[in-house]
C-alpha cells in the first residue's frame, strides 16, 4: 500500500490532531485570531432582570458623618449572574481635576461582598451606560442580592431610577446614619445578565424537551403524514431511496399538502375540529401500516449508514441549540408573530382556512397566505395548547428540520451523501439564516423554505433526471402549489429557477414542465380568483414603499456569513476548471449561480433605474440565499476534497489536519451563535406579561376597549410595542385594542382609526393630566395595558392621573381602568 493510500485510510487520525489543535487554541484564548472574525467561544450571556424604565435620579451618594448610600435589592432568576448594567447621571461636565470616587458593591444574601468597583468620576459623562461585571455566581437563581452605591465626599455621580415601584422582588432605598435625603426613586434603572453555564444548558434543554415533548412528537407525526402516503405512489415508490432523503421528501410533501387539504375542505363547506383531525391521523397511519404489511410499500434503504447517524447528530444538535435560544421567551418575538397568532386563532375558532378575521377583528378580507397556519391551527385544535407556546416550539422545530430537506435536495440532485451532509451542516449550525428567522417570527417564510429544497430537487429531476422522473411531474406541481399557499414571495423566487434550469438544459423536458405548471395553476386557481376579487393586482405590483428595497448589508456581516460568501467566491475557480473540462457535476452549481444572479437582476431595478415593486424586495430574497449557498458549498467542497485526496501524501496530511481545525472551530462557533441568535430588541412579550394577559382575560369585560403601547413599524403601519400586542389573539372572547396585530391594515376604516389614535397618543406630553383621562374616555377607551417592555404609556404618570385607577400591578406590568367623570 502506498503512503497516499495509508493517509487516505487513516486520515481521521490526522483530522483528530486538527481537532485537538483547535481545542488547544481555544483554551489558550484564541491567539492571533483576526479582529474581523467573531470569537469562536465567547461566553453566552442573556438578560435576567430588565428594569429599563427611568424618569428620576436619587441624590449622589456621599461618605462622611452625614453621608448616605443607595441600595437596590433584587432576586436573580437564573444561575450564572455575572453583570449589572446601569446608566450614570451627574450634573455638569466632568472636570479633569475632580477627585470624586463612585463605588459599586454587590452583596449576596448572607451579606458577603462579592465584588467592589471604584470609579474615578472624572472619566464619566452624564448618561454613560456602565456595566458592573463580577465573578460568575454559579448558584444565583432564587437568591437575593443587594447592589450598593456609595461615594466619597466629592462624588458627583449617581444613577437613573424610576419613581414607581415596578419590581415585586426588590426596591431602591437610601441608607444613612442620620436623616436620609429625600428621593422619589423607588427602583433603579438596571439590567442584570447571566452567563449560560454548561450544567444549566443541559438541565434547561432537558426541561424544554420534557415540557414540550408532546407537541414536538405530535408535530413530527402530523406534518409528514400526507407525504408518507404519497411516497407509496409511483414514481416515488422507489427501491433506491436514501432513508433520510425519504423522510425529508415526506416532510416537504406533507408540509405542502396540508394547506391544500384544509382549503379543499373549506371550499366544500367543512369545518375541522380536533376529533376530526385525530381521526384523519389515525386513518392515515392505518393506511400506511396496511400498505407496508401488505406490499412492503416502504422502499427505503433500511441499513444504517454512518452518514445517517452523522445527519441525525447534526439535526439533534441544531434542534437543541434552537430550543436553548428560546429558553427565556414567553412568546415568539416581533410583529409578525402576533399576526400569525391572530390568523391561527381565527382558523381555530372557525375550523376553516381564513377568509376574514371574524370574530377577532372587523376585517372582511384576507389577502395573505395561510399555508403555515393550517399546521399551527391543526396542532392547536388537537392539543388545546396555549397559542404562544405552541408557535414558539413549532417555529423552532420547523427551523431545525430545514437541514433535513436540504440534505434531501442535495442527495436527490447528486446521489451523493457527502455534499448533502455538508449542506445540511451549514444550514443547521454555522449559517446565520434560517435560524435568525425566529427573531422576526417569520413562520410563513420559514415553512416555505422547508419545502423549497425538495421543490428545487424534483424540478431538477424533472428536467435533467431519467425517464422515471418524468412521471413525477405532478409532484412538482403539488410542491409548487404548497409553496404558493405557504408564502407567495418564496414561490416568486422559485419561478426564475425553473426558467434558468430549462434554458441551461437547452429546453429539455419542457412539455413536462408545462404540465407541472398547468397543474400547479389548477391547484391554486380558486385562491388566485379570490385574490383578484379582494385586491387590486396592478396596484399591489406597482406599489412601492420608500427605501423598502435597500440591500441588507448588515446581514453579510452577521456571524461568519461573509467568510462563507468569500469561500463561495474562491470556489468559482475550481468550478470554472470543471466547467472547461465539461464535468457533469458543474451543472448544479452553475444553475444555482445563474438563478441567484437572475434574482438580483430582477430585484435590483431601483439601483439600475428600472421599475421596482414592494411586493418583493432584496431583503426577503437575500434571507433565502442560505439555500443556494449551502448547496453550492456542499457540492464544491466535496469536489475539491476529492481532488485533494489524490494529491501528494504530505499535502494530504496537512489537509486532514486543517479540516479538523476548521470543522471544530466552525461547529463550536455555530453552536454558540445559534444559542444567542435572538435580537433582544425584537422581544415584545416578556414572561411577566403572560400572567397579566391571563388576568385581563378573566377580569376585564368583553366589550372593553384597551389602549396599548405602539410604535410606527413599517410605512404608516402601527404595531403593538409590548405584551399588549398579543391581547387580541390570546383573549377569549376577543377584546378590542387600539393597536391590534398588523392585519388591521386590510380594513381601510380600521387602519385609519388605529393610525389616528396612535398619532394622537404619541403626541400626549402629560399622561398624569386629568384632561388626558377625559380624552381617553372620548376615544371610547375603558382600560390601558402597559407591558413590562413599555412604551409611550408611562405607568408612573398614569398612576398619578386622577381619572385612572390601577387594577393590576405585578413585575412591571400594569392594567389601568378609566374611571367615570
């Protein structure tokens, strides 16, 4: 055996050396890491207590016989407490000659000083945000801590606070030997953060799986069921299936078919109920078991493969970090999540696909897509789970399953597992998207991207596959129609791929593509006709929001994504070499490049002086490019690897070592990134809001009109700014709020009402004035809900208003009642 053959056979040993080298580098603190490269292993931190309200400052603490200190106690919610953020306050500008000292000390529940930090006041300006870091407190959960602020005789510094008690577990006090100076401050403005410890991560993950295991298992059973049955039909009943690709195809087909089932049932006048869905599930399972036992209809390869075990490991790790990412969330983040909760609630109430928003909103049309909501509504009907929890878990599960359909697509198009594993790995672990979809609550686009890889693959097989795949033309139509019902924009991004593929293949099998297109139109025709009657298509296409089509440059700099893009650029050279040598494997990466290029050309009209539309934009397109990028990298890296394995044995040794280093670094970075993927600014609902929403549901009259915080979100659309955004979908019977989920824009009258109130409310300068309560009564407002995140509704000012009465107050969440004249 030659030296090269020995290295090829024992290459894993050299890769292991690379893994150990990477771990040693990380243990040493990542020396020589480029500053442009995000750290591989930085601590994972998250907010524990968030008291962000401020409107007053206590007196600057001083030492001496007549001095005083400021003490704020609090109870940590998590283990791993590590820092406290404060906003400093002072009068005037700092003087280089001042000798003031401002000291922060943290005490535990036994009175022991954990850490102390003395600050030279001349180094700090007014409103400076300061983070007081201290040794990580391993067992901090449930323990009371005291933050003490003190200073010398000339200290000018203090911190911002709030003049209403908004923390049930702590309060700010001024402590003095003699008579303390007066202050209105009852709580400091402070934010505590904790570090996620390995033991806590494991216990939290176990708790998440135990708590949500039922809905996870039910979703894994329910979603692919129609696909499992369809796989018993030719040409899908195929002996050469890769086992994991079979399940990925079933998942994509099931996701695409459920919207069609719901829509057809609705058109026939049916209404889904929980018992009916259970009957359907049991019936589908019975049919499959019968077919399997009678005909051995499952043709998948049954033997275990190391590739399958590796893929299962990737999928499990991807799902685990996605569950950890939502460990502290009470509901899915951002504006879109509230919309999807509302649509799901309407479909649960009616048992049909949505056509209007009764009984939740006075909106008589629905020009949006409902595909995802057929799944969420089905699971809600079958389990009765709280909507916010169901959507949170379901969204992360679907996100974690995208790598499975990516694997499926690459295997179907190449019949090779190595590039399929690589592509799935990129999507599951190191890529910023699709994981970041969760921070926007983009369930519909996520679900469409779950189907999209398999749709691309079957389109590829229809055009470039063998004769058997021509009989699968109906599969392409079914998947395409499903994507249309799930997310119209993703469907539009798919259409150029068909054109590119057909032209790149010199018009091959155009008749079968045409048949697929006609059948897809037939599947979607009822909805298309409905949309033409409830919308103005020409106006919708020509409508253009200012700056709506800006290129999202910030995404490129997120995580390590720009390095993956650079890697794809470097791989163009071996692609060109393969293309010049007329290698068959080049067809797929070239088609992907042409597709992406055409998408940019079609959507960059604003930059090229061409017409553009707000129906689709560069932002929504760019966040789908993780799919072609992952497939491109998987195919190209596998080809480069095959070339390198034939190189000189010395070079191959270093290639194995480098591969071990890179895979280790990329994996560890990706796992850390996924756990901390959420943008905290998008988290509207906090845990303290849910008990308040439940209390509101039980104690506020059904005919109440509730004012909530809001802000101008997109164009002229106002959106709820805190937990009040979820009052409409979560309350039964539905309550009226001043800013319901953003679908209110489909009613011009309601949109005008919402806009008028919010424009007037944001102009209010004194919420404590009696005239403000009079104005609220004139608007028909009976109650005000102020979530923990807050907004223009200032609870301290509202508390002082003689025309309002507090009827709920807990952990920074308030409900006020507007009292009579």
